[in-house]
């Protein structure tokens, strides 16, 4: 040991004694472990005095702190102005893009379910002779009729100022000349645009007790015409033409998709609520 003492074990099993050899002290009595200083444990949190409970106080708003600043971060109204601005920009840009994609997607569909009638939308005619766009629509409608998609064909469209013939009448004559009996043809010579024509067709369908139709038009026009037909009580699907001036090139198709996207959005946001039958 450090002080030159020695530990002596006792035969009776009790604590051993420690004999210290101190030359400078006269106390020669033996010391036990009980005489050694005891080590006191460090106080823990449980040994500390507890904080007096304070009654609940009303909740105060929590102000977030910025780690890089020395004080609380204040919320300014400009943050909401910026968020609103970006939301408006997202709507302005995203809505036309989504609508344009929908126009393009529906233009690829070709549904030929059995229906009450095949509905041919009008296009330009020249003194009773269908123009290229209308003729390709009539050819496609004739092929659907011959395939048994429907027993009747409805032609649609009025005339321009100064015309002696209507689009519907010209289409009906062309189909009759190509083998469709007159009893299977219905002309609705009303309307200078798609919406007016669909309102007139919806009224004619109700008179005849018809409910379903396969619309024949050009691919970019399918979504808008189908939407207008359904708004007028016709359970419509579309079977667009795959030939003609409207599908000559990608540039032409893209031009009409952009045009039809605008027309579709206009109808959904305004025309549906102001041109009801």
C-alpha cells in the first residue's frame, strides 16, 4: 500500500485489518475498511429539487426561428402574394396543356359501337357538291353504315349567306347517290357552327326517340363535338376519319389541335352555360 501498510486476513471471516506502519505517528492500532473514507455518489436528476408545478397558461403562437438569424422569422403578406401568383401561372399554363393532351388523346380513339344513327358533321359544300373535308367524312360514314354500325345516317349543317344548298342537304344527296336509301337518311340543315348543329340534332333525336350516335368528323374535332352532343342528351362516341385535308401533315394536325383546344375550353367555361337548348 501507499503508506506502507499491510492487510491481514482474519480467520473468523470478518473484515480484514489494515496495519499501517507510521514512523511519525504513535497510533499503532489496526484499521479496518470501515475506517476508510467512503466515496459519495454523484447526485442525479432525481436527487435535484423538483420545479414547482405552474398552472397551465394560455397557448401562445409559436414563432419559427431561422437558424441563420438572431431572432424569430416573421411571416409577411408578400409570401402569400408570391404563392398566389405562381398558382395562377400554373393554372394558366397547365390547363391548356392538359386540355390539348385530352384533345389529342380522344382524336386517336375509334369507337364503333352499335348505335341509333351515324352522325356526320357538316363542312363546306360548293353549289351542292361536298368539298374535300365533307366528302371524306361522308365516305367514312358510308363504310360504317355498310358495316352495320347503325341503320340510319344523320347529316348536319346549314348554309352560308348566298348559298343555295345546305351542308346537310348536300351530304344527304351524296349518300343517296352512293347507295343509301332515302328512308335511312335524315338531314338537319340547321346551324352555322358545331354547337348550333348539336342543339338541333339533340332536338331531332328526341322527336325520333333516339339516344345513341357515332359521330363522324376529323380527329382534332372529336372531343369538342362529342362533349357538345352529350350536353344535348345524345350518348355519343366518335369514329374520326383518317384521310382528308385535316390529316395531311403533322403541322396541319397540330394547328387544328391548338384550335380545337381553345374551342373546347371556351365551351366548357362559357358556351355550356349560355347556349343550352
